């Protein structure tokens, strides 16, 4: 439990950093999947995709 209460130099705990990374990863995966599905359903529509 002390590990999760440990605070890094920027004042954010390691648990918060891990949660932020998980959320960012899930959002990027969901974004790519949604663009893929949209392009499958509407192949004529051109959606601008961008990578991080």
C-alpha cells in the first residue's frame, strides 16, 4: 500500500499515472476501432485519422 501512496517528482502518485496510461491506451484503441468500423460501414466517407 505504501507504493501507491508514494508521490513522484511531479506530485502525481504512481497509481494515478498507471490509471491515466490505461485510460489513454483504452481511448486510443477505441478511437482506432471506431474509425475502422465507420470506414467499413461508410466506405465513401473519408474520416481524417491521426496517430499520437
